[in-house]
C-alpha cells in the first residue's frame, strides 16, 4: 500500500536496476499506456460512490452502536470517540477507499507494462537490455533463451525497454 510505502516500484525486482526518478517515469508511462483516463474516471467513481454510501452506512452503524451501548452498558467515554468516528467517516472513508483503489490501479498498470516487456518465448524480462538490429528493425535478444524479438512484435518503443530514455518530469 502506497500510504505505507512511498516507493511502489520497489515491489518489482525488474525495476531494481533503475533509479527512483527513472522508475517514476516508468510508472507515468505505464499509466499512460494502460488507460489513464479510465483509471481516473474509476477513481472519481470510487470517491463519489463511497461518499454517498457512507450516509446510510453511518446511520446503520449509529443505530447498531446505540443498541450495543444499551446491551453492554458502556458510557459516554466510549460513545464519544465512536460517534466522532462515524461523523468524520464522510471524510476518511472515501479517502481510504480512494487511496486503496489508486494503489491497486497503479500496481495493475505496472504489472501490465512489465508483462509487455517479457520474452515471448521464455517469459524472461527484457527490461533494461541493450537493443540490437534485426532485419533493419530494432530488436532485443533474450539472454535466457537467445530468442530475438523486434520491438514491433512486442508493441513497445525503445523507451519501454530502456526506461532511462523516458523524458519528462515524473508525475507519480
Ligand atoms: Zn527468452
């Protein structure tokens, strides 16, 4: 979870060979390639839905809390923080759902981008390898099985194999 670990890319050994700045550019690229607007639309949906959902949920929890207070007979010392949690939930509940969803989407984009850079023959990661020429096309040779695959076949650009070539300020 990114709330706990800021460096999401360090969860992927394939990215260990690159510095943080390059990894962040790689993530920005991954998000762009794998439906950034769809992910943003989904996050807005999560925020709005969880915001609306909290109202009936808080009413229900408030009702259950009253019952529980009667059964267990605890006093205001415990009721005040519980009620405070319920009232402030309209803020923290959508926020937590938003952050968790954003995290899942980021991991999905990174995994998809990494999968694109796998050798089609043996599944070895081709990320960071030196590019070669193959029938006048840019290609990459798998060090594991020796298979040469062109970037066109992989549907990748030079910067997808060598993220140090990615330019621009990382946004994530
Ligand atoms: Zn291979």
